[in-house]
C-alpha cells in the first residue's frame, strides 16, 4: 500500500486551482446539512473541555475585566496561584487539547468519508462519528503528537520553517482517513511528498479557502458554524484530484481508454 500511494502522488497531474474551488462549492451545497451537523457535534463536545481549561483561571479574567481601563491596575489574582498550580494547569491544558484534537479528528474523519459517499453517490459504511477513534486511537494520537512536535520545532526555528511545514502538516490527517492501513511514518512521508509536489498551489488554496470559511464571522461569529467545514470540503476535493480513490476510479481518466475484453 505504501508503494501504491507514493506512485499515485508521483503520477498525479497538475492541480487546477479553479476547478478545485468550483467543485468544492458544488459539494458544499450537497453536503451542507452534514457539515453543519459535524461542526455542531464538534462544538458541543468541545464545550466541556474548554470549561475545564478556563474555570481555574476565571477569577483572573474577571479581575482583569473589572479593572479594564485603570492605568494603575496591577493584576493580583496571579498571586493566588502557586508555581505548582500553574505548571499543573499548563499540563492539563496540553493533555485536554490533545484529547480534544483526537476527538475532532474522528468526527471530521467521518465527515470526509461521508463527502466521498455524497460525491460518488455511494452508500459505503463510514461507521459512526467515533468509529475512527475506537479503531485507531493510538495511531491518531501519535499523528497528533507528531504534528505538534514538528510544528513546535518549526516555530522554534524563527517560524520560517513553520511557514513551509504548514502545508505538509495539513495533509497528515486526510491521507490517514482514506488510507487507514498506513503506519504513522508512512502517512508522514506521503504527506510531505504530496505537500512538496503541490506546495504553492496548496498554499494559495489554503489562503483562499480560509477566507471563505471565515465569512461566517460577519454574522457575529455564529455564522462560522455554517462555513468552517468548507476547508474540509476543499481538502477532500484536492485529495480526490491528486491521490484519488482507486476503488472508484476517476471517470475523467478513463475517457478514451479501451473497454476490457469479454471472454
């Protein structure tokens, strides 16, 4: 399977920026209800994690808000937290953020598979929202840690490497979702190979798609629920046009090819 995915990346044709955007808008209209549901589920599940993270530091925020505008104000709430408490809170934030990220990957992994069914008009069993988490918790956790570690390393090197790394890092999860049998190292290698080949196109696409996905902020941020998942749709379409799905085949690539001979 490893050789197969690398061959697909090597043989992938140039990516048409406009075509990816056009097909993303078409698929967005077809999958709007599913995208909305997945986003709401991710938000609802994320609320308890955020409460656990922010409740311990709520007194400090309240004090800051109460004294906003006072030029002589000096925060005193921090004095109530010992170094041990602060270190413990930082560790807690890291662990909860990691778990929340893993859960979100499972939810949106389900969305990716539903996009494939909607796009091809199939009824493949994509499992439940947390099937991916149940089957591959360890692998998703390792991928998340790898992404975090690589991103931190890039940030420590004056952020310039992170500017390059953001494209390959984006492809870790989509490649894993559609190639669950790959090992963590194989997913990382494939993501970097794909990201390097189409870096400029993916970078430009990412900027445009992020702007489109942020349009919901116009409606007091609530509208983000209806636009955030557009980034996943554009990622799916780009994946389809590069690595593709061998089980379905690409109808465009089959045009002009002779039909198989019948006995």
